[in-house]
C-alpha cells in the first residue's frame, strides 16, 4: 500500500509517525488527511486556510514537511493567515511567489496554479475554469474525500480516488 512506503528514512507506518498523525487527527481530521496526502506525494502542496500554532507546525516539520504561513486579504480588506505545507521547498516558493500578500481571488490563472500545486487533474481544472460544477457521476462518498470537482467522465479521478480512499481509510484506523 502506498501509505507504507518510506521516504527520508522515516517509515510512514512507524509508531512515531502514527502518534504525530493521531495528534493531528485530534486537532482536525481534515488537517491530518491533507498532511498524509501531501506526505504520500499525491498533493505537491496543501493549504490550510488558517494559522497553525508552533506546536502543530513542529509536528508537520517532524513529518518531513516544509511549512510556511502567509498573509492574504479577503474582499473586505481583512487580513487572513494561510498555512501551506509541502515535501519540497520548491512548491512552497512557487506558492509564495504567486500568492503571498495578495488578495484571495478565483481567477482562471489562480485556479490553474492552485490546481497544479494541489495535485488536481488538469482536465478537471480546465473544466472548472470553463464551467464550475459540471455534473459528474461520482458517488457522494467519493466526492467527500476529494478536494477538486471531477470533470464529466474524468479518466484521472478514478485512479486518484483509489489512492485517496486508502489514505482516508488508513487515517480512520490509526
Ligand atoms: Zn478530470
């Protein structure tokens, strides 16, 4: 199973890693899920749309993830802090160059860069840019574990779904 692979000398199935994962899951299941998807390489980078405290950032770093907090602004001008994490500094830098200090927007360019960094299939990103939420035939239980909206008759999402499902199941058990 993918979640048993090794990287950087740290075994994903090691008791240390599992205890970090359980600690994250207690804070928020979705945060732990994003962390594991990112650690497994299914997502080059993930964004948590809130600040995280030093303790949580430390946990992510012990799981061999680079982290960065960034200031953005919303429409009202109010400032928000986002946290991004990735196995590689290169992805953090791409996100930082593209979005640090900028207003949050949903332009096609933004969606394409985000889609690339978040590991979304390009076909789904292009469909979403043209017409968001075009009907697809995914079951609700599949939609719930994805972070992108699958394009109609997508050829990539079913492959991704198997990998996402095994990570989601592993997290539910650990
Ligand atoms: Zn697609």
